[in-house]
C-alpha cells in the first residue's frame, strides 16, 4: 500500500462526501479531484466505500463530460438522497421571512451561529439543516451567497472543536492518517480565528510530525 496515495485518496473521499458543507461547493472540490487524483490515488480509491463513484466522477471531469462546477445526479454522494429529502419540504411565507431576517443579521461568531440555529425554520430540518437551506435557497442567489458565510463559519467552529479535542487525547496512527487527510480543511478554516487559529494549526502539524510509526501498535498492545 502506498501510504501517501492512501492518505490522499481518503482526503478526496472526505471532500466528496462533505461537499455540501464546504465553501464553494462542487466548483471548489472538483478542481482538487482533478489535480490530485494520480494513478496511485485512483488505485487506492477503488478499495474505499463509494470510491468507484468518485473515480467515475473524476473521469467525467477530465473528459469534459461534467462541468467543473457540477456532478452527474447518479454519482451524487449518498445516492442523492439528502437533496431529494430536502427538496420535498417547501418553506412557508413566514419561514422565508424568518430565514431572510436571520441570514441578513448573521454575525460570524459563536453567538451568530447559536442565534441562527435557534430559528424555527432551521430546527425544522434537524441535522440536515445546512443541506436543506442551501437547497431552498437555490433560486435566491442573493441569499445563497450570504448563506455560504453561515456554512463557512459553522465549519470553522466545528473544526476548531475537533482539533482542540484531538490535542487533548492520545492519537493512534490511524487517526493520524485521517488528520493528514483533513489538513487542507484545517488550513482553510482555522486561520479564520486569527493568531489563535494559526497557533492551533501549528499544534496539529506538530502533532502529526511527532507521531511514531508504531503508535497504533502500541495503542493496541496497551488495550490488551
């Protein structure tokens, strides 16, 4: 197994599955797919769940069959079920008014996130609220652009929490590989927190570099 190719393959698969919460959507992640899917990476993808769908999508991008800001419906992550689910739930006039007011008054901090997540129109969709609202706003480009800021802020705070928790517990070699695959996202979002974010990012990089190859083996031995 090519460790570097395996790590890159996992990163691409993460981007594929998480496109709905990544700032820029398909236009952003498709370029990464095209740039980083070397033959070795494609080989590793074949062994991963839904990896073959991603391979087909990359082939479509490279051939020009699929535009760089799109994906064929049958190749959507989760079979497109998330998009189909939210598309069947219309917003009422009062929900539109609540949503528009919430988006226009949104602030890029923890308080702003908490306020928008307390809106009835947001709570209506449970854990799929980001996907649902993005789908609902597909015909309101002026609001969709502002909604991208909400999504970006949410992702930044989520990654901040994950990174902070990670630094406070032992990290196995398997988790280290996952962290390496996710580093592009950390590098994108953590700087939003200024000096504190940059400092946390450096700690993550140091955390990776100080891991030893037999760490996972040691963890397993200690658990026996």
